[in-house]
C-alpha cells in the first residue's frame, strides 16, 4: 500500500470515528485509539509530558501512547484503521 493510500485511509478512518458514539466504545479501546492516533500523527520521537502531573486522564493517555511507541507511523495508522472499521461494522454504521 502506498503512503498516499494509507494516509487517505487513515484520514477516512479518523472522519468515520466521529460516527461511532463515544459512550459505546470501552475506555480501554478509546485509549488504544488515542495512542495509535498520537503515534501516527506525532512528529516528535518523544511524547510531550502533560503539564499537570495530577491529571489522571493525561496519565492514562500518555501511557496509551507509550504502549504503541514501538510501532512505525504506518503500523499505527494501519492498526487505527482496523479498529475503527471494526467498531463501525459492530455498530452497523
């Protein structure tokens, strides 16, 4: 798959993700998607630390991203697309 094709599919998956009701997606899957999105779109090799270390949501988000840091941008995009397509199919969207 060419990079342009992957980018197009990724952009479509991101747009389609907006169709999935957030409350219907388990929190762990939301965090996986967040981590994959950050890995796929980040231009830095190290995630930016959150400003308020007491913010538990940001801690979970950072953890989700760190769990997928080993993936290449292409791998992260591919996995993001797969999960979004699975969620759409499960919800008949």
